[in-house]
C-alpha cells in the first residue's frame, strides 16, 4: 500500500487540474490547497487568464504586479521640494497609517471569497429492486437493492460530490475538466476523474473495486491509489489492498455473469445478488457441483433452467423462490 505523498501545488499542476489531466492524488491536493482563501483567489485569477488566452501558456503572477495595481489606484502625488523650515512629522505618520490600512483592506477584499450556500441534495433509495440513475454530468449510477444515494440536481461546486449512505452502487463516471468526481461513504472518500468502480458499504467496512481507470481512496488516517482490477477494503480507517479477481461482484450493474468451473453454491450466491430471488438445495451435497457458463441480460428462468439441465436437476418455483433437487456431487 502506497500512501499519498506531499504534492507541491505549482502552475503545472494547476494546468493539469484545469485540463482534466491531473492524477487523482494531484486533484485531491489541489482541492485541499483551494481551502485557503488566498490560494482560491490565485486559482481564480489563473483560471480566468488561462481561459481568456485559449492556450496552455502559464500566466505569471507576482507581488510586484499586485503592488502596481494598487499603487495605480492610489494616485499618490510626488513629493515637492523640502521647505527650509522645520515641520512636524505627525501628519505624515497619520498618512502612512491610512495607506497601510487601505492596502490591508484592499488585499483582504481581493483574497476573501464569498461563502457558498449549502448544496441541497436529492435522494434515491431502493428496497427489493435495482435503480439506474443518470446524473446531471451524464455520469451513471446503478444502485443495488437496499441502498441509498444522495446527490445534487446540478453540480455547481468545484467538484462533483455525492453521498452513498448505505448499500452498494456501481459508478460509471464521465471525465470533466477541472471537476473531480467524489463519493463519500461512511468516512471514506473516493476521488476520480473518469472511471468505472463499485462501492459497497457494510457494517464491517467499506469496499471499493476499480473496474477501469484509477481512483484515490482516503480514510481519516490512510490513503491509497487503486488502478484497474484492484480492491480496497477500509476497516476502522485502515486500508487493505488486494488484486483478487472480483468475479461477479458488480454483475447487478453490468448484467453479465461469468462462471468458470464455479461451484453451485457460488452460482446461487451470485444469482441471489443479481436477481430478487432466493434458492434452496434439498440435497446439501449439490453445493459441490460445478458449472461453466456465461450469461448476459438473461431472464432468471432461462438461467436456472440451463443450470438444472447441465447438472440434471429438478426445479420447483414458488413465487420468487427456487428449489433445486437432484443427486449430489463429490
């Protein structure tokens, strides 16, 4: 497991952030850096100048430029010849104080950003069925059964943030320049720029699996970057990473089931996860029977009948419950 190193925010990193080419670690570092009002103002000026130029040239900002802008607005007259008579320095001291106060007020005004109003979140929840959600940025989310997702009608902040309060969801995220997609789930933050991944929230912990792309997973005390095929399990703030194949982990979203010499017990587990049906084996030794088959967007009855035919089983169906009978397997 590799922890996120300290990243220095410079113009090159900001340009990559604006163009959507930043690494997840860089994007998260920029988001943390923007929490400072001074940094936020610098970023705003940078972005404005960059957008006006229409090129990827880095605009330069300096304290000297800021001083020139302030001094040009002050119109302070040049000092005349020094009179021969002795004069009091008190008026000049007062003037100097007013100039310092004016400069302080100017820079305070320039670096203070308006307070953003709280974002109003809508809610999507499921019970015994799945739900497909298309977000305002055309990203897609498939909610598993007994799950809940909160999200805004429109992403207007500096990032695209949603909240998975319970259950499981599969995310297919569109890439958007300068706006990382962020999923919050039980104290875990997942940051992406464009990818497909699955998030599962359970009492024992939160599991994140990347189907394609890269994501940054952060807890209160740990962080790690996941690439395609890796799975992170977060428990009590600690993150463990494995490269064990996901199998049919998110088949409820892809509607694709792949069984390669799988036991009937595993087949039933995956079918119950993907379809709102339950299974019963009259003979416990049937769990050891094995099957190899691929299914894509197939009806549950078709799948069960094919499994029964392959293993020479009898099928009884009562509502949403299947009972399988037959000889056991060694």
